[in-house]
C-alpha cells in the first residue's frame, strides 16, 4: 500500500517490479501520473509478489492549481507501508526520489 501526503503536485510515479512475469501485475513497469489537490492525503495500491524488487520513483512536476501560489515549493511527503502496516519508506518535503525495496519471502507487501 502506498500512502502519500501531497502538499503541491501533479505527481509522476513510476513503479517497477523486477522478477518473473507469471501474473499481469508482474510486468516490467507501471507508470502513472496523478493529479492531487494540495494539502490532501491520497493512497495508492500496487500488487507485488515476494522475492521481487519494488522500484519506486516519484517526481513533483507541476503546482499550477488555480488559486495555489506556484512560487511555493514543489514537495510532497511520501510513505510506503506493507499491508500489515509496517512503514517501509518515509520521505518528507521531497520533490523527487528513487527507492528500491526488496520484497522478502516472509514480508507481505
């Protein structure tokens, strides 16, 4: 489960799952662009299998939302949680980042 706290953004999020392609969600990459209201919290979910590596890349690419001051910083708070609620990644006030998270056999991601 992905939990993102968005301050300003049109977020470009790239998630890669490396491993065998036995299931549709095992594809080499999924890329999505998300438009989020400033100051809101959004959750996004990505299926993944044990023994894969989940690669997550995000970038704030725009902050032009009507009455929002576009001179404000383009940053977000980003958190990645396992389905059991374990926090795997926590970034605060970042405009972009790359992460590689090995999905261990015993960890339900």
